C-alpha cells in the first residue's frame, strides 16, 4: 500500500507543478526509494537531513515519517521547486529547504537522527569531505542511509562515458572501497549491497542511458513492477547498477 500511496502522490505533485519534473515517474527511482527505506525504523521525533534533495519529492515523502526534515541542494532552481512541492503538503509535514553545500551549511555537531542521500554522492568531487561532515552532524547511534552509482554490470566503456558525461558523475563506487572509506571516517555497522542486478534491469538501464531515461507514466509504473519481480529472482547476485549503503555513528 505504501508504494501505491507514493505513486499517487508522485502523480498529484507531477500534475500540480510542471509536466517534466525529473524523476517523478522513473522505475529505478521508485524502486531505489523503497529499498532505501527498507529496515529503517522511523520515529515521529526524528530530525532528518536529505543531502542533494533536488526537487524535494523524496524529501517530502520522507518528511511524512518524522518530526522535521531539512533538504539541501546546490541548485537554486531545484530548491525553489522543492519549496513549491512542500507547499502542497503544508500541515502534513515540517520541512525546510536550503540552497547550500552541506559543508557550508554550518549545522551543529550531532544534530540529526538520520541522514539520507539518494544517488548524489557520486556527483560530488569532495565526497570524502561530505561524508566526514555527515558523520560530524549525525547524532551518536544516528543512521546514514544513501545510494550511489556503481554501474558494475555495464561493461560497454562508451555507454559508461556517455552516462558519466551526461549525468555529471565524478565516480562510480565499489563496495569494498566504499566500506573502507566509511570505516576510516568512523561509521559502524556498515551494510553495503547492490540493487538492479537482473539482466532485465540492466537492459532497461542501458535503454535509459540512450533515451535520457524518458519512460512515460504508465510504462514507468509497469516497468517498476516488472523490475521488482526480476530483482527478487536474482537475490544472490553480488553486482548491480546502484549500491545501497546503511551505517551508523
């Protein structure tokens, strides 16, 4: 039911704002967002940060489950859109959006209960500095949950270069390397695992690279459910297109 509710909310926000809001309908992002939340225990007392909130859609969805959520992004246009989206949820969530880099936001130490970031870290050149800052502002025993691009199952170098250039990717991550970085910073209980491991998902993602990830409404929803089914039947695969990371301070 949560997925249906999310799809309906995405649709409402989509038609209330602009006809081309990025990621409103995209099978990968819908599945990724579900996976990001899996196993996470939310509290109505949580103060949450969303690093790289973009248009704020997923920030708003997370905000329904906590006391307050703050989204930061370096794009003034994205933050303006996020504020408009949050306006449609007025009275239902407590949200705040800032146009800033996290390292310049000057949050207090041990301020947040949870920090989320959804496929943003790979776009940041000083990603280690960002992860260190996230650790600083996270409360003791607080959780950091994020996803990053890996594209480990795509071997075509031209496709990888096309994706990297068009989507401003600084780095594709690997599990062991990322685990080492997080461990050195001080994070504990580090759990990293791949998603989008099936051949079907690989073909769908390659098609997305070639057509700028334009799927349409119904096609996106149908692709999401088929993608979910295929992912359940390749549980033992150890390589994927994205990595999901869950750790704590």
